[in-house]
């Protein structure tokens, strides 16, 4: 199948070696299947006219919503009912990006948003587990884990940080290898200074989560589903 040339749709993000494609203007072939078909009814522009940019090796579940100035890297898995919305403009009318770097997983029900003039950056091989809320300004380093229903706001989190389920972290910076226990609130430098370091158990768990979700990303891409025209098999007994 031939498609119109779309050089304006191909984007590159500094420091990444994978091309990003701005979707919604014209079909683009990548990884052997049509990106527009797989992301139809998933990505949308914001009021400023910014479209999401998605690496060809990323997978986005058809129930997710990716809106505005969002940049998604290679082998990122985005699960069901995720909302990533970069749409609040600053006084000049510009929207800061939400960037999800390569090999991350954004699991079911995660919400990512940012205040006007602030951005969110999620570093490589970071996991955002089910139902977590990430609100910018927020910088997350590489190789981090954010647990179920965790809330992050106005934080600068270094690499290799493990945040347990249900924690709330606001208005602080966390150093590398910090371990935040489940269910606690961290919002002062004193609390940060008292945090323990991640151990072998947390590090191995984080690695397993990354591997599992990269495999899911590859597996779902292999299916090459056109969700708008799926036909479920009908049982003879119905």
C-alpha cells in the first residue's frame, strides 16, 4: 500500500535514536503495520494544535487517551484507560511537553497531567503502576518504580527510586536509590533525609516489571489489531 509522503509528521527528540511520528495528518508505515490504524481514536490534539509524537515501537491500548504535546519513546507500553494530557498553555500560549522515554510502562488507569508552564519527564525503563497519578511539574529518573495509586506532584526524582503502593510524594527531591514505603506521605526535606535505600529485592522486582511489560508491548504489536473492526468469535452454544 502506498501513502503520501509526510516529512512534516516525522519528529526526532534530542538524545533519542528512534524516530517519532506525529499522527493524525496522514498514514505512516512503521514496524510493518499502519500506525494510524492502531492509534485511531486514541490520540488527539490539544487546543494549541500540538499532536502526540509516538515511536513506531510503542504500544498504546485502544482505551487510552493521549492528548496534546506528548512524546512517547520506543517499546513503551501504555495500558488500558491511561490518560496522558499535555494541554495547559502558559502566558505565551505554549504547552510544555510530557515525555515518556524508551522502555517505560504506563499501566492501567494511570493519569499524567501538568500545570501550565510545567512539564513531566519519565526516564527510561521506569514503571508507573496501576492507578498512579503523576502531576507536573514532575521529573522522574530512569529505572524507577511508582506503585499502585501513588500520587506524585512537584517532585524531582533521581534514578533507581522505588516508591511503594499508595504513597504520596509532593514538593521534594528524592536522591538516587531512595525507598519510599507503601502508604506514607513525603513532603519535607527532613522526611527525605530519613528514607532508606533500595535493596536487592526492590531492584530485582523493578527489573522483572520492565521485562514483563516490554514483552507485552512486543506481543500486542505483533497482534496488529485493528480495534475498530474486531469481530469476536460467536459460540455455537449461544
